[in-house]
C-alpha cells in the first residue's frame, strides 16, 4: 500500500516542529479532506538555512510534509520554484493514487513559502 520510503518519512519525519524566529511561515489547508501543512523557514543570504514543517492529516500528507522540507533545506529561495511533483514523489518513492492530494499540498505550501521568502 505505502512505499517503504513514504513510511520512513512518516515514522521518522525530517525537519518536523516549530521554528521560532522564522523569516516566513505559511499554512495550507486542503478544504476537501482537511489536511493541513505548515512550513516555516529561516533564510540567510538567499538560502534556506533552517526549515520546519507541521502537518495534520493522512499518512501521505505527513510524509510529503517531511519530503518537501527535505527538498527545501539548504536550497536558494529561487530553487523553491523548481521543485516539481516528480521530486516529491522520488523522495517518498510513490503515493497511492487516492492520496495524490498530499503531493499537491506540499507543492502548494512550497510555492506559498517562496512568495513569503521573496518578500523578505
């Protein structure tokens, strides 16, 4: 049902938690299923030095939160726009078709985070 890598991100989330003093914070909610993903990042000289996520929802939504944080950490703000669905899927190996919304939630959060960081 779930790939080993997706379960690993769920059971051992990377960059989970709060980030006091974040440069930017975003919260995205999927109104259809109620999944929520929050991203917070601190940038220094245009690079994401710290990233944290908090998620509430299904197993894939939480795993994709961990995956998107992993993909963002250490990247330049400009690189955030280059993260694609395939990148998230590669990070979690696969997502069941019925849970594709989890990948979209992660990508939407990254896009909103880029907008906030671009203002900073």
